[in-house]
C-alpha cells in the first residue's frame, strides 16, 4: 500500500493525470500560501560564514535529481573534502560521523544509503550526517577539512555558500502541494544552474550482467533510469531509501525467475551483504571544466 501511494505521489507531482490535475488546481491556494511562507523565510535568513567554504548541490523540487554522483565527482578534486547531508532513511538520529578521512565508522543502517555511497566512493573524504546541517559543518571544520559539500542544501539560506542547482524538467511548475517545487529561484539569490548534457554528462556500465535481469530499486522518480537500462524482464519499485531484506529479494527472484537483480549503486550499498546475484548499474559522471573551475575559484577565494 505504501509503495502504491509513493508511486501515485510521484505521478501527481511530475506527470499528473486529468483527475490529478484537477486536484492540483483545487490545492492552489495552499500552494500560494506555501510559496509565500518560503519567501518570507528566505528574506528573514541571514547567511552566516561557517569558517570553511561550503558548496551546496541541490534542486528545487522534491524527489531525485542525480545530485549524489555530481557531489562525488566534485569532491574528487580536493584533498580534504567533507560531505554533509541529512541522512534520509537512516535508523539513527543526531550527528553521526559516517567516515573520517580513512575509515568508515558505522554501517548503512545508521548512515543511510546516500551517506554510505559517499563513504565507499570517496577514499579521502569525511562524511557526516546531521539533521542540523550547521552542526555537521562545524564538525567538519574541527576535523580539519578544507571544503564542505552540502548535499541538498539550497534551502539552507542561513549558511553562506555557493549554490549549485540541478535543473529538473517537469511540466508541473507549482509549489507544494499542487506541484513538486519546494522553493523557487528567489530573485536576488545568486545560484549556478547545472544542466545535464551541458554542465555534466552521464554514462552507465552494467557490472555482472546476466541473461534475465529484473530491475529492483528504491530511488525517487525511478523512471529517470529508463534511458540507461538494458533489457529487463520486469521493473519493481520501492519507496525512496527503502531498506531491503534478503527475504523480500529472494521472493522476487523466485516469482520472476530472474538470474540476477539489477540495482543502482545507491541500492547496492544496502544489499551487498546478501547472498544474492546482483547486477549493478555503475554510473559515471563527467563534469564540465567550467563547473570545476567555478567551484575551485570559490573555494580559493573563501
């Protein structure tokens, strides 16, 4: 039932049916109120220098935008980067240092899937999860990091930072609850917009492919994978950040006759300990040199 409502919600926000468009129209007064509150909150915020250069990578809408691989590639250009994020889906609270410069310090249950993906892919990075981002940044400073990459930080207007905003194409341009927008590009806020195919380029390699693969994934807006998918016999979607059990994956294999489950890297960090044949979509990102230069210049000037 939960999976149904998640999929219904993603359709409503990004590809609404006629009945969903009517509902969206009826909710417009709440949407206008939401945007007004967000605007007031923005104007009341005063950016604070955190004592370290902060680069925010995010998007304006709910759901995925592919920011994680962009953060990973940007962080590779620095010797002592820190990644600070909320840690959605984790079974822990407060601030947790997931990884210091060399050692992963907790498991994926306590870190969340995105934080563990950062920890496993960035050998020299510090990874910190914290609901209060300022606290995570302060911890990065105390640990001797040179730059903080703030995952999904556009709305943290009280933090002085360089805002990189990934463009997400959608025909629905309303704010919540009528549409997917959490915030707007406020008129006097300076941001760098990132566009796929211009600011960054994706490519995908399938590791351990098999004859009959079934896609199993727990990411937001999973239809984003379609351009990169090989032939699969079925697609099975779970809600974003879902923690899989070996039993439910074995049941999928038994029902479908799959020779392997095709998953994303974000899914794989939650399945790697299972005794199941897994094929993994390994995503690579190539960044535009102008973007890399912009980030480095900001860090050097701060």
